[in-house]
C-alpha cells in the first residue's frame, strides 16, 4: 500500500494532514469533503489513510489500467495469477487499542473496521471478502456476514462440524488486492485474481491457523465463532443507518503490524465505498449484456450509491435489444434496482446526458419495465420485510428506423 500512496502523491492526489485528528467522527467528516487520498500523520498519535481509491482515476492507478478501459479489460480477466507462499509473519498478542479504528457517524454503534479483508479457509477452499466489523473489546469484533454469501456459507459448514471458521484479516492492503476481494469471482479465485491485477504474482503468508494472507500493514488471525451478539446500527452504502442485527463474533488470537503501520479506513457511503461496491460489478454486467446485444460501456452511478443504479450503453441491432440488456443486467447484479439503457451517442458517465436520453427517447407506456416482488439489496430502505422490492428498467434508446427523429443537431 505504501508504494501506491507514493504513486498517488506523485500525481498530486494526496492531502497530507499534519495536525492532530481524532478517530471519533473528525477523520470521517474530513474524508467526506474530498475524493483525494487523506494521509493523517497524527491521528491520536498514529498514522492512517482514507479515500485510498475514492475516484475512478485512483482506481485506474491502482490497477494499472487506462481509466476508459477498466470495464472492458476486467471483463476479460483470466483469474490466473500466481500465488507464491513466503515466510510466515511474526504474530503477537492481539490488542485492537493499538490501532486507530474510527467511529464514523454519530449514531453508529461504535468503532468499526471498514476496510478489513476477511480471508477464510475451509476444506482447502480459500475465500476473501470485505465485511464491516464492530469492535467489541481489545480482541473481539462482531462481523456483518450477509446470509448466503461465501464467508457465511463456509462458517455454516464449520459450525455444522462443531468447529470455528479459521480466518485472518488484513488492513492496509494494496488496493488491487482489496478490489479483487470485492469482486464476485469463481470459487477460491480471489487470490489468483489479485495476483493477476498485481502483474501476475502475489506473495502470501500462511497464518498459524492455515489461512493465507497477502502483504498488509496490519494482520489479525483468529476464528469466526458460533456466538452471536448485537451489531449495528451502522451507516452503510446508501448513507442511511442499517438496523441492529444479531451477528457472529470473531475472536482474534494473533496480531502483526508493520513498524509505524498505516491504518486504512473507508468512509461508509463515501466515494471509496461506492467505487469498491460498484466498479467490481461493472465487468460482470458488461459480460452478461454482451451475451444479448452489442454493449459499449457500463457505469454504476455515484448518485445511485455506486451500487443500485446502472447506465448501460449499447449499439442496438434489433428493437428489443435494450429490454434484453435490462434483464441481463438484473440477472448479473441481483442488488441492482434501476437500469437505464442508452445509445452510443449518450455518455453514460454524464448524468445530464443520461437525463436528456430519458427526456427525449422514453415513452412511459412502452419503454419502462416494472418488475415487482423480486429480491434486491438488503441495504435498500425501500425493501419490504420479506426482502422483496421493485426493479425498474428504462429503455432510453432511439426507435430503430426513426433515428432521424431523435438524433441531436450538431455543427
């Protein structure tokens, strides 16, 4: 992560904060005012960064991919990077009070890990994913594990055998590894995908519980237990408070820190959160839409929380292409709520251009698909108690054969 921070500094994308800053709300509030990387040199006597990849420009720098080619390049990922085992890390007794963990919003239940990648291992299968974790004391946290996701499935298998799930978490990880951990990949392919994004090879360390972790500023090893406790409320991607849930407790048994380590905090609902939640889905939607029509670009918009709204740019060949694209997108990203499909002359990154397409190319009785009673994001405040919601797809493309009626005048 340190090399990436220097790359960002050389591009003029780092704000160094030398004055003392508090972990209690102040750092989070500062991160909400910019998408530049904030480097806190004295956050209660320690070091931390926020907004590590809070823009598509910084994500491009982290992945080493031209910003305009990120979606298309990642859609062709092979997941074939080489994972190389290096020497084990020297662990100490865990003590979370040594880390500048942040309290982000006034009504949050407490301090939370927001950038920690959870690496887990069961029956020889490795998994990596990010979970928010509420700090309970100096060696325990409560982790929000979404039901049905891989970590939760692995935990259920371990508990069914009367065992705890071995895990290790990393904080202050290279952003390419973090991005890989946020991506839906084939089973156990997170580390090979991270290696691919890192240039073809990734060094990992084996923890005492058998879990493999990449290089990081902070590593904590331990187990997810069968014990439950209240977790939340906590502000998540929509910027609203997610309710209290009963969640599993993680007990840490070992801790590694680099000298003068740098903590990484992600602002919940902030720009970096949106980038890491949404951008990994864009290649998945791109591939799905490519199966039904000629797709040009996919954008999960910042105004749609980087997660719930997609704009898909296509080249129509038949009149039904846009609606097929809508259905393919909903199948690829089940949390998606609203989709707008536009033509090649509309910039999907420009909200004004997209609104223009909706204004001039949509007839509500013909071009709006309303799908009721479907499962969406558990984070959407609109969902019903049974977890169902409503999805809407908008065909904002020109009618084939009548292009002259819809094309904008130019000089």
